[in-house]
C-alpha cells in the first residue's frame, strides 16, 4: 500500500487550510466595530478551527506513516514549525502593548500569563475571564495542537500498526472524563478533556484510511461527503447546542475533499492562501487592529449593512496580503533556517535526520 501524498492529490487539503484561516479572520472581523456586528454574524467562521484540527491529525499520520522518525525528531520538527512565529508575534504584541496601550482593546499582560502563553499552558484570560486564551488569542488552538503532538510523539514509540489506537484510546478516554465531570474549573483539565480532541483523532483515522488504500471514494461520494460536511457546520453554527456536529462536519469536509476532482485543479490564489494560512491565522489580530483604527478615523461607522460588508471584505483581503508577506519574509525563512540548523546538529551527533 502507498501513501498518496503527491502535490496534486493533497492540493484540496492546502486549499482547505486557506479557507479555514479566512473563516477565522471573518469571525474576528465581525467584532471589530460594534455597529457592524449585527450584519456580520461570525459563529460560522469560528468553525474553521475544527477543519484545522482534522487536517492536523490527517497530516501528522500521512507524513509519518511512510518514514522512520523518532519521537524526539517529530516533536522538534513540530516545535520548529509552530512555535517560532507564535513566540515572535506574542512578544511583538506585548511590546506594542507597552508602547501603545490603547492599540489592543482588551489585552492585559502579566508575567505569569506571558510565560504561560509562550509555553502553551492553558490558562484563563484576564481580558476574557470565562475563556481559556493566551495573550495572542488565536494561539488558544496551539494549546490543543501541542498536546496532540506530545501524545502523537509518545505513540511513535510503538509499532506503526498501533499508532491509531495509541492516539485514539487516550483521546477518547479524556473526552469521556470531561463529559462525565463537566463543568471543569481547571483550565488545563478543561482543555485536555475537550471534545475538540476528537477532531485530531478523526483526522488520524482519515490519514490511516488514506495511507492504506489504493483507490479513494468515487467523485460522487466525495462530493456528497464534502457538501454534507458544510451542511453540518452551518447547522451547528445556527444550533450550537447540537453537540459534536462540528466534529462530524469538519471530518466529512476533509474526507470528501480528498476525493473531489475539481478541488485538485490548480489555483494559484488558493494555494498561496493555503501556504500562508498559519501566518494569516496568527497575524490577523494585528492587521484587524490597524484596520479598525484606520476605518474609525477615515470612514463611516454607523449601523449600515453595506458599510459592514465593505469593511469585512476589505479587511479580509488586507489580512491575506499581510499574512502572505509574513509567510514569505518571516515564517518561511525562519522555519527553513531552523530546520537546516537542526538537521546539521542531528548529523553532527550521528543521529539520522529525516
């Protein structure tokens, strides 16, 4: 059996990364100007995170299934990929907060929240007391990502045949505990027993199915799964009490996209947005802050649907442009440099680099 990780085959995943990032941008754009909020309902946009989590589980499996990689190597590569840009932007945010206190509407920094944010330790936000957010708010998802990476790394100690159950069993157990003892006051326990963990598990399951099959679903089935997933996400955004539909929806979208031929067509814009999705995701809070200040000073902020839509479209385009710039001139060079540096250290120590 082969791992079908060719560029054309996985273009839909890259496109989905870009779409998910822009959903989150839209979600936060709607709350920038209070008068525009009624015209920019953002609950659907927040579900882009669910797609990210399923994709993460999928990618982690297929990129390790066909190679021999130690748990230490895996964790180091994930840290290099995820942490440097996040650390850089978190420090930049704190610096701007010190110099321009009014730039961020709700930011409140202490020594403990600073270091908890940097080291991916879930904690309740001082600015949003009921929410478990780091200083750079989009980084809350990285608390889940790093926990998943750590669990996945531990599973790599076992033979590959046991990788899926080694990841799925503790995830399911933790979610069961969370459901049993909910509500949980502890930020860490609340995070590490959240149903969102199931999205990583479903992604790993999709990765295993994909890596061990010679032929995917038919296009008809793929289209059905893909659009059914979007339906479930839309329904969940309108009915938040419908538990676990967001997990099912995100899983179906990813599964269906891999088998929809028209999503494999090359589109340079979607590919660029997908490549820069992580930079867009982390930097858009800065961009939205600047756009909000500029809009309030230059344009009409009255309750007006047309102005709200123009604002949303404009800031989303600007967030893409800024994110692509950050990706090309900060994230990508930094990741490449650290990867090369780490590879050299591995080779010098006699440990195989992958």
